[in-house]
C-alpha cells in the first residue's frame, strides 16, 4: 500500500502535522497519528 504524503512544519517549537499541533511531550501521539493515516516515510 502506498503511503500518504503529510504536511509537516515546526511552529513555536511545536510539531504541526496536517494542521494538528503536537507539543514536545506528545511525540509518541504524533508518531501514532502518522501511522494511523498511513503516512509515507521520508
């Protein structure tokens, strides 16, 4: 299955993935989110 592209950026030292903001303490949740949407690895 082909992975989906996501839009990543850092805003105010926080990770934003497709418009969803993840705090530094939520990196595990960010990884789980990317896995749940079948994000393509870079």
